[in-house]
């Protein structure tokens, strides 16, 4: 089952796909998808992100892949839903999207083995984990100024039940900028797969329902400009659209 | 202060008393790293060498996630195979009003109050990568013991932070030695990251951090803000 969290006509609703560019609210109303405000589709706890988890992407950044997962955390203010806007400061030269499989924890996970890991997953969604490389510094890299910026992590559109995803390690990912495909990969190319990541993380930190793992991005990141529409797709999970906006919209 | 027997994780931050109605802690806890002069000083000329190549420009921040929260009295588990833990005592700001791109001049108007934040880590070498495995373990962020309203607190730029291990003074640090004091730090952080009511921003600790072994009790005290007491125990004990 796919579920979204949307704001419509003065309240927040759960919504399901209806077809024909519309969604059905839990109360029965059918609404065009562009007439809604889409929020992150679940109550988000700790946001745990992976860097350099696809070998080809690591090479693209001229970095060696890790012996141990490269993990960083993101704050709540960075989250956006589907059809959100992400700011590109005018003084930067390289801001890029990152299409990623987001794994949502469904029940408490501490010291979970690889073989049992997927039983702790509630579901999946698409994440677009923007980065502004101009702001990278070599201290606790990637630093929050690069990775935990306001409105720079889109999640959605749907929360997809784990039962509907046969194998999270065999999903195609694609990104389109203004309709042109720029990024392609498959979650099978992850260096550390979903079960391995849950085993690794839960060995030192207890994961709770709502915690989300952003599992890294394949090769094909490209610079985006104000006005660009960025669409991230993952097989079976849908299409997450985001628009880049300039400083003017923020009065900067 | 009484030492309890409850084991973190999942301290409920709502149980921290607030002198500042109606704010509650949001659960977002950020910490400035390398923001105390001593923290860069201990690195010496490494700062300009690989992998860092230059001193930090923007604030260096970490996030302490919700599984790390602990209260005064909670026991902190020392992982198996680890002899001792670093205990980095911080002054924490509690945000009272949404702070987005604030100026230095009006930054402190966005602060509701202060508390103590203890950043516990498995000792690690190097500051190049986020070190989540060493810093985001269950119970590794005791905070409290209450939020003291800004109006009732002393000048945040002139506080002494004392860390005692089994009653012996292990470190005394001054907030006067912060590289970015509260107003500057808030201005620099909110340039890219909005802070919301109840968010906590730890200001940065002095280095080298004292270390606690299993069986020891650490008490961190800040002038006017009270004290946090936590006992460290091996996971086998």
C-alpha cells in the first residue's frame, strides 16, 4: 500500500493513489495531486544518511569507498515533501541532487543481525538528499552546512509498505532534470546493502520507529540551477519532484 | 546528587523541568565542535595539514540523535572493549523563538534559556569524518538538569564549566574562551539552518576532554545552571 501525508483545505490528511493525477483522501475526497501540499509521508525520527555507498559515485567524486559505512546525521529542518522547493544560494557553483532509497524503521532495532534486519523495516520512500559542494570542509565531512540545510532533503511522495517491496536491494533509481535523465543506478550497486546497514547501525545505536536511513546515491550527480525541476524515481516507489528556487523567493 | 539506576536510552526530554513556559525541548540537539580555543589548540599545526588542510570556516556541527538522550542520574553504558569514554561538557542554548538568518545583534533574543549538555564519545582519532559510531551511541548525551530562563541565568559568555570525576576536578573551562560566542554562533548556524523553539545548540567543549572509566561518576556543573550527574558502567556489570 502507498500512503501520503498531505495538507488540503485546512487540515492534514492521509492520502492514497487514485489514478489520473489525483489522490484520494482518507475522508473520501478525490483531489488533483497538484492542488495539495505534500508533506514527508511519515513521522520522521532520526535521519541517518550514508555517504559514498555506491562505488561508481565514490569514484565520480574521486574518493575511495569506505571499509566502514560513512554515516552522517541530518536535522529535522532539512525535510520537505513531494513538490517542495529547495533554495540554491546565488553564490554557489555546484549544488546537486542525490536520488536515494529511504528505508523507514518500523520497530525498535538494537543489535539486530543481518538476517533479521528487514523485519524491522516498516517501508520505503524516495529521498532527494541535496548537497552544496562549495560548502564542504574537511571537518566532520560532510558537514551540516552542506547536508542539513533548510529544505534540502525531500522525502516522498509515498510511504510504501515493506510488504510491497520484494527486494529493496534490486530497485532501479533514476533522476531527471527538466525531463532529461541524468542519473541511473540500481540499489544492488550499494556497497553496504539495507540489511547490512541496519546490522551495522543497530550494533551501536538503537533505531526506533520513524528513524530513516538514506542509503546513498549512485553516479550521475549534476549541478542544478534555480528554476530546474528535479524528479527522482525509484522502481515501485513513485516519482519525487522538487523545484530549485533562487534567493529572491527568500528575500535574500 | 542522587545517582539513579535507570539505563538510558530514550530519556524523555519532556521530563526536564522548564523555568521557561511554555517551551518544551523539541528533541533536536545540535552541537558545535572545535568551538573552544583549546580544541583547536590541542591540534596544533595538524589543522593546516591533510586531511583538514585549513582551519574550519563555518561552524562545525554535530547532531546528537534521540537515542543518545539521557537525564541526570541515568547510567551511561561503556561499550565492551572500550576502557574509557570522553566526557565533553558544554553550555547548551535552548531556542525560544524561530531563528532563521538572525543577526548577531538580535540573536540572543531567540534564546529561551540554558542547560548543560554532555557530549560523550568513545575516544576517536581525527576529526575528518562524522564519527557517528563513537558519538551517537545510546545514552551518550546527558542533558539538563533543567532549563534555566535566560533572564535568570548569568552572562553566557562568562560561565565556568566544571567536570568532576568521582569528586575530583578533572576539567575547568570558561565559556569566555569560545571562538564563536552565543550570538556569533547563532548567526552563523541560522544562516543555513533554521532553529526552532525547543531546539538545543551546544556551544562546544574544551579539549582535551576528561575520560571516565566504568564505575566512575561524572558530575558536570555550570554556574547558575545546576549539575548533571551520571555514573558510567561497563555493559557486563
